[in-house]
């Protein structure tokens, strides 16, 4: 499988982690398998925020839990541009989402302008499940609460 195809798989895995359609539980623990140890997830808007993986997962776990505020939720990538230079890959993507929030159906869209930086693993293999996520990933700063920069 090409590096690009493997990045496509990782991206679909990330989006799929939030899917709770049909009453199934969202598999948010999947995100831990997709992010390199010590990696962080950054959100670029409306305010730049850096999360550890646990800081990113926990509020979403409550939101997407059975009986939570967000049900029948899914999101999926609609377009992307992937650039691979040596052992680093960056993905710029757009996505759509839909679900029922607080009893009201909704649809939305978003962009991930610097969606991933995926280094090859130490063994030289290209990005694959267990190595990255489609949000910008970089080494974790010292432990502490989420920071707005």
C-alpha cells in the first residue's frame, strides 16, 4: 500500500472514531492508537488550543456516550490534499458532519488546514494506524491543562 493510501486509511479511522450512529458506542480509544506516544492534538479555531490525547478525548466521550447530547453522529472527509516530503506527510482536508444534538438534527462542515504531520515510524514504514491522527501532531509539552495560546 502506498504512503498516500495508508494516510487515507488513518484519516478514515480518525473520523470513524466519533461515529455513534445506530446506537453504537463511539470508539474514542481508537484515537490513542492513532497518535504517536507523547503526541498532542491542536485545534486552530476559533482559538488555538493544544490538547493531550486524554484532554481531547474526555469531553467528546461524554458528548457521544449512550444517552449523551450528541447521537447518530458521523463525520467524513470530503476533499483533501496530501503532501509527502521524505518521511513527513501533511494533509489538508475538508469534512462534513451530521447528527442529532440536544434532540435537534444538524449538519455541518469544517476544514483541517494543517491536518496531519505524520513522520515515518522508526522502522521506516509510512504513516499507518497507530502512528498519527488527522489533526496536527507534535511532541507533547509538559503535562498540564489545555492551553489557549
